[in-house]
C-alpha cells in the first residue's frame, strides 16, 4: 500500500476524519488516488432514450473549435447538433474564463484569420464600443466571459439564418456511448463508422439549486450517469444521421459526421482510436523532449480561472480550510513579474476608465475601484499534476482498468479528485493574492498583502457560477490522435516539433542527446532545400542550414501562429508539495514558432471513417501542441472540420479519401481547399513557399 495512506489505526482514523463531509464515492476515489490504482466505476444500465435527434454533423464540445465547426456547417445549410458539458458556448472565451485572445503581433496586424474569428472580434468591439474593454496588457482584447457566450451564440444563430442551416443546441450534455460498426477484416486503420451516439442531458431536479451552483468536481460523475439523482433529472438523447434522399447510383460516403471538439479528446478516448497523451519520446522529430521514453502522465497544467474586483476599502478575507496545503506553491514566479498591479492588469477584463493612458511598464498600471481582473497564473491557479497517482486525463490503460472502456462505463475520462484539488488550488490562490506574504520561488519580503479586492461569485458574476470559479478548467492539452499512415510517416501522421519550431538545433544538447544517425535525421527534417544534398552525402550536417519556415503541407486546411508555450507538470506528487519543482527539461522546447499550417491528415483518426477531430486533439506532438492550442488556431481547426464535413456529405466522399493518394495529386482535396479560401478561411500565410526565407519577421 502507498505511504500516502496512514498505516496505523489511529492515523487512519484521523485520515478518514479529515475527509468528513465528502460523498462516499468521493471518499472512495480519494483513497483510490492515494493508493495509486483505479477501481472500476460502472454506470447504471441505460433506460430507453427519451428522444431521438437527427443531424448532418454532430459536434461534441462547444468550445471555440466546436463553435467554429458549427458555424461553417450552418453556413453550408447543414443541420448541426452541438453538445456541451457546460451551458455556455465558447470554451476558452467563456466557460473556461480565459477571455483574453492570445494572438501574435504579425498575424494580428494583418488580421489574417478565419472569417468566423474575425466576426467574433468585430462583434466584441461592437458590443463594448472597443475591442479591449478590460484594458489588459497581455492581449488586444480582454472582456467578460459571460459576454463571450452571448456574442458567440448570437453569431451561431445568425449563421443558421444566413446559411439556412439548423442549429440544435444541447447544453449541459455529455456523450455517453457510441455505436460503432464492426472492424473490417484486413483494414487496420479504417473501415468503421459511428452509426449513433447516446448522450445525457441534465437539468436541476425539482426544488434544487440551479446549474452552476456546485463546482464541476461535485457534479461531473452525476452528469455521466443515466439515472436521475437528488441533484439532476436526466434526458437520454439518441443522436442519429439525418435522413437523406440518395439513389443507389449516388456515392455513399457517410450518412453524417461526428466531430470531437471536446477539451480533452473525450470521443477519442471513448471510441478507443489510437492517440498519444503527455510527453512524447525524444526522437529526431521531437528532439527537445525531456524524456527518452515519454511520459503519458505529464501533460500541461490546467487552470480554474476566477474574477476579482478592486475595491475602495479593504475587504474581510477568510482563509479557506485547505489554504495551508497549497500555500507553499504560490509565487510571482520571476522577479520581473513580482508586482500586484502587473498581475492584476495582465488579464484585466473590465476597466472603469478604459480611456486611461496605459503606462509602458505594467508594474505602473493604476488600479481603480470597480476594475475587474481574470486570473490565469502559472505559479498560482495553474494545477500541474504529473504522476499516475494524480494525472487529470486518464491514459488508455487507466481507462481500461477503471472500466470506462466497457459498454456504458464511460465517465468522462477524468480524475475527479484532481479536478477538486485544482478548484481548491485556485481558491487558495485568490487568498494568497490578497493576504499572502510568502513566495515559493522568490523568498521572503517580496509578496505584500492586497486586501482591497473581492472575489466575484454568483450566477451574475463574470464566470456565471455561484462558487465563482470557471465552469470548466482551461485545458492546454488533451488526448492527441495519431493520424493514419502517410507517405512519409508510416507509423501514423503527426505534426512534430521540427515542423514548426524556430529552435537552434545546432545547440550542444542535440549532439549530446541524439545518436549520430538521429542527429542526421533531425537535419534531414529541418534542412529544407538543403536536405537533398545532405541525404545523398554531398553535404555534411555541419554545412546544412535549417529552413526558416514551418513545414508546408499539401493538404493544409487551416493556419495558426503562437509561441511554443509550456505550463509543465511538477516533479513530485502532489503538485503543491513544499519545494516542488517543474519537471526537469520540460521547457527545453519552449520558444518561438514559425507560422504553421493545419494539415487535414492531422484531423482524421484511425479506425473510424466518419469522425473528424478539431481543436487541441488533432495529431500533434506534445511540443507542437504547446503552440497549436490558442483561440484563433482552435477556430481555424474547427472551421476546417465544419467545411470538410459539409463537403464530404455533398460529394459522397470520406475525408481520408481526400488525402490517401498524397503526394500524388488529389483533385477533390484541391476543390475543398479552394472552397475554404473562397469562404475566407485561410489555409496558408501570405507568401508561403519553399523558396520564401523571410519568416524571421514573424515574431
């Protein structure tokens, strides 16, 4: 038994007493977590569905990727069913609370974004009379999360009217089961299709508090159970394809498409398609990896955001009962960041004086009573587990051990206890900001109390919750599919570090940590026009220059640009342990990236032919995912999924058939790409060419 469980009867009784007040299931999960194993959890047998809903496109996940998928599907005149575990659309800009658009300066200055993302920016500006009503300094647009939902939902409704499509919106809904056709003999990577999906929608039971009263950790397990509870009444929904009038002579393709746009790759885990999780093994394609063998448990940290408001007078602040457990973690992180005004204005989402002149030094930002800040801080409300005992997103082995891969056993694929601790960590961070005098990284004498602030909570608060935390944590990384075998990646297509990083691969680290053959393969991958000479031996590695652009994909269907930005897991468990450090080497790959593309092959999973993946769960490596995760990228990937699904239905062709002959010409792919561009959804940045070496200006 783990040393985390007290061994003596007296200590064990004290341990159990400390858990007093938690549910039996929560207690069980807590003990299981401490022991380090997972006992199977089974849902009650399903009753017959209460209703059936038909769709052309079923989108799981109402974040930016899911909303963008729906937006393009609606403009194409399709019936789109959109499910979301919370009651808000928008993900990062709403239910996750990170309503500060992450954008790179060059792309922003050109406004080179998909049409729907530009419309979102335009409507934010129209709603507030300015693009940055918060006056934050991290972004050109910081705003209220509840407005993010309202604005985006109106955009979807208008798209349905304009395109004559039908939007079927299912808030507070999770996908529970998928009916998948049997595997086809001899077809190891495809041939199956999703024929129907069972979902559970919940609403408050009679005489109970409204949704968003309790935290996610308190409700998530109930949300995935079929039976009604003291808390929720459930509606069981069966999603099926919308009937189509097709003659036998018409191409078959698929009857509908299912898009996984969830924050953690839920359908990927539920459908059990091949995927990766966490750190990839070090290789010539992922040369900066901190691990020779990889680590599925070390994913990027997740964050429960919250909003706080400056006040004229000091406020009373009550220490949470659990504060001392998390206090050893909190820090301003770096001396240059050790300033409360800097942290407050970093993601300020409301300013009572929006026309004030902003000083160049964020430490000098004035804070006025009534100003509101959203908090998302690495050594603050980030929660960063990295072991098999506390990882948030269960690996395939953990899913199998817990029974979640059995029929009816799916419970969302997350560790509830870690969600709970992430919530506590965030609540404790607010208390540290307003009362704390210690700093885990900078020592004593740096942190001063800031009592003139209050924690905003209530259904009318920025986060729209009684408890004040975001409805769902901001997720930086989830399950990532492994694409189908490709002409240059027979083990399965993936976008790797070398495909978009600006790292200097001549550094000693790569010579010392890769074999001579691997080091040569690295340079074959980044050599660009110089690689052929290296390949035939007429040029040495030392004489080979790295290309100054990202990989150019013949099947690009979208774009993105952001730095490779890590919020690494911690070395020891629990993450908040005194003296804990970030996992050694996990920031090695951190740095700038070239403007990159979204290849269609990265959105097509193995096994299932009528499923597409959007958002952060496309086929990217751990390093690439650190750049392929921000707002405009999610929109671009979702837009590509929506257009591809509508196009595939129209042409009676399966998405993999658009790319299966590459590098040979793919006429249908060219038509799809032309449609994307005509619809003002860019698939390449201006000047993209293998001969263009001017990307150094894209900072």
